[in-house]
C-alpha cells in the first residue's frame, strides 16, 4: 500500500499524525502480522543488547569500544573490536591527534574569540536547547576559526571518517548511496566548559530528524522493513534512501546525512565530569520508530516527537532503553568520540567541574546528494563568515579578519566544500 507523505510540514500536525499512524498500522497488517508482533521482534533484539551491556558492567568491562588511531591508519583494527563497534555503534579513537596539537588548538580558539571581542558582544544562546545547559556561554557559535578548519581538513580526520563510513552499507540495488572516502565539510560549533562550572547537561535525545522520519517518502523507504512485515531484515547500518530525502524545516534540523556524530577533545576529561552518554544499541532506532504505534500511545502523539524540537527519548515511553545509558571513558586532549547518527545520547550534569571540558564538534558526513546540496550554503557561509544555515543566524564572525582563509584550504577542504 502507498503511505501518505508530506514533503513540507503539515498544517495540522495532529491530524497528520493520526493519518500516518493509521496508515502504518494498516501496512503492517497487510503482512499478516500485528503491530504488537512486529514490536516484539524488535523488543527481543534490543533487550538482548541491554542484557549484554548489563553483563559487561557486572564484569567491570568497558562499554565503549576504544580504538587506537594508529590501528585505524594502518588498517590493523582487531576483528573483535570491529565486531564490538558494530554492536555498540560508538567508540573513542585514542590519539586521533597529538595531545599538544589539540591543546594548541584550544589556546588558538581562546585567542580567536578574545581577540575579536566575542564575550563583549555575546548576545546569549541562539537556541533554547543548548541554552538549557545554563552556561555563559558553554556552546560557542563559532564555525570558521583556523583551529576548527585545520582539524576538519586534516588527513587524520579524513582517515577516521573514512573508517567510520565504511562500517555502513553504502551500495545496494545498483545505487551508491554515498562516497565513504569523501566527507562533506559539515561545520559545527565548539564547547568550552571551564573548571569549576556547574552545568545542567542535556537530556536524552536523538538528532536524525523528527516527524520526517515517519512522514517523508525517503524515510518511509529507509525504514521500510519496520512496516512491511520484514522487520527481521532491518539493518541500522544500511544507508539506503537516507541520503537524498528532505527534512522538515525547523530550528533543530540537520540538513546533512551523518553516519556518525562526533567531537574532538581539546582538553582532558574524566568520565564523571559531565560527559557524553549514549544508549549504545544502534537497533534501538527500530524500537523508537515502532513504539508510537502501540495502543497505549494517543493517536495524535508520536511519543513526544514534533517539529522544532529534538527527538526526545526517556522513561515515559522508552524505559527499557534507558537502562543501557553509558558514559564515555576518560579521554585526553586529541582523542575523538563518535556515535551512530541514530543513537540516543545525553550530556550528564556536573557541579564544580574538575578541569576544563572543551571539544570541537566534527561529524562524519560522507559526500552524497543531500550533503552536496547543503555544501552550497556552507560555501557561502564560509565566504561571508556567516553561521551555517542549520544553526541560529548569529553571524558573529562576519567581520573577524583572522577567520580561516580560502587560500589555506587543502585538497580535503576543497573537496569537502564541493570546490573540486
């Protein structure tokens, strides 16, 4: 059966939600299975992963895979680590950059913002979500510093991004969904949390989209196995149909397709100092997509998912998943942290933080039709010093004379901006 779809946000979200839920339930029914039967398949699969994580905790084993950059560079990552990475969907790359290089970048960023009087001109958080951390500021709306651009176009960054992209199934049915060896240059912000800071953190959520995950044609294809009776074939590492479809307009959208979200540490951070946590189960996305169809959820509700807000996850609708929430291990400046783009994640609160907590957000966003389209706006923002269009229109860097110049783009940078 053909599902209703909306390439723009419906004018009546509640009516559209009721319509799509009715259609999805009917589609599942045509397979001869009920929603409850299909959800039970996913529930068993996810519960097995939750039990495995709980058992690892009892054995005092690390939950997050840790892989040395040297092994990625040499192609010698042990098979056991690759298997664990595919099961957990997240990792820490040790020694991604030299520690002194990362600490130098941190100092350079301070010089960059202070030299351009950022703090005197700071107008407060540009969006409510990151504003909730209570910092002044913690998230800096800075995109074009020399330090950020040097890291983005580094061969060491390209090597890790390629390694991560190759974990995905990027070709199927005669279609190459993305180029795993070429990343788009997706510009994001920096975080600097000072020693002694109190931070409220960020609650559990996801970033791959909102209602478009159910209501647009491309994502209906991407998640087809959840709704057509072949749920056992669902693969969270299959990129089919994810790389071209539109997303709804909204302040929390990501226009790019990211295989992994990520950040690079610019300071040493202990595991108990307000760090990133994930539910390290890539298959949990199937649980989240099917959960709104169960009868205990109101017909006009997608378990709290709506536009202009991040995709929420929590105890009300997803309690079993919260049992697996796991924080990163201690990291040092120069390490990088990565998590599958569909993964539930959060940032723990902290009081009187010990040491700095500084990162540059740099994802893996392979070249594909969706990312190529977004690259056009990125090139213009790079030229003018504007904030990229996925982010609040703050534009602090427009008149900063020492932002990264086009003359210093290398081959990786030019390819990432679509200039080659």
